[in-house]
C-alpha cells in the first residue's frame, strides 16, 4: 500500500483510484501497444499491423484511453495528408519496466500453463 | 521474445500461446486474488470479503480459471462440513514478483493518471 499526500492507495479497496488504473494496465491490448511504442513513435497503421488481431476500432479506443490516462502522446504533424504519430509519455515509459516483467514471465511460463490446462481439462490433475 | 524447447513465444503474435496467458494475468481480479493468497491459504469466504466488489459467481470463475492454469491449488479437507482452501502453487508464487511491480506502479501513479484524465476530459490538455 502506498501513501501519497496523505491518501492511501490500496488496490483491494473498492473505491481506491488505483483499481481502474490496474485495470487499464491489465487491458489485453495495453501491453501489446506498449511493446510497439517502446521502440519509438509509431503511426496508427504501423501499430495496427504489428499488434496482430486487433481491429481498427479497438485499437482507436485503446490509444484514446491511453492518451486520456497520460500514458501515450498523440502528435499531429501539419503535412498533407496530416501525419499522426503516437509515442509513450514519461509516465508511459515508467510503466515499461513493470510491463516487461509480466511479459517476460508470460512468455517464459506459457508452456507450463498450457500443460496445466490440458491436465485440468482431461481430469488427470484432480479427481475430486 | 523467449525461446523454449525451440518454440518461440512472442506476445505480439496472434497465435502465440503466451497471449492468453498474458490476458489471464491481466484479468481484473487475478492480481487482487493474488494479493490475498500471497499471505497463505485462504477460504473462499475470506477471499471474497477481502477483495471488495467481487461477486461470488465471478470469484468462483476466477479461482477456477486460476486453478486450471496451474496457478492456484484447491485443497479439500475431509471435515464436517468440508473445508476448502485455496493457495498459490509454485508457479503462482513465481508470478508474485511481476504482479507486485505492476501493483506498486499502479498505486504509486494512480494520482498522475487521474489528473491526466481530468485534463483530457476538460480539454485543457490538447485543443486539437
């Protein structure tokens, strides 16, 4: 639990403001978008083709939510046609470390989890 | 990207097995349940009262999914009435570190994010 300016943040608490933040981080597309933007500013079309399986609508919603959270910056260049690039803000960059630890764990332990699922589904795990 | 037994795990890839794993970790209740179980085995009723806002149905689904993933163990004690306790498996314990870094970040930066949201919603941030 963190205390900032006398306010205690506790994710277990229903009305704690850190809870929606945790949910934003946990969003299925957030981590994937971060993995692209950590390399530098990227255009929408580039992000879309890099994050496999995301629809334009959902990617737009995700980027807008991240921009609203102050994690991603949207920069418009006055060209013809206008060029729009997305990049991580300083706050966004500070989230890279935590996200990387989760991502690394996921990639490293995916095989164990898939194996556990198979055992569970075939009932070899727990006869009760 | 991790390579295990010659298989490359890459979360950005649509069919990578690490992607559903990442989504499980990102589930809004997973982190909260882990914060309870890291203290030791707990009964359903105790978890429920500790994780504010979760319904019995959703908590049941969450625990079952975590059990299926091999992250949580369900132990039944032959008492009258039977006692059921949930605890983290070794695999679950290995996930505690990554989850803690995310949780700490969320609690530490919740205020910045809430402030960014306010700026965004009142339009003081970006007039475009």
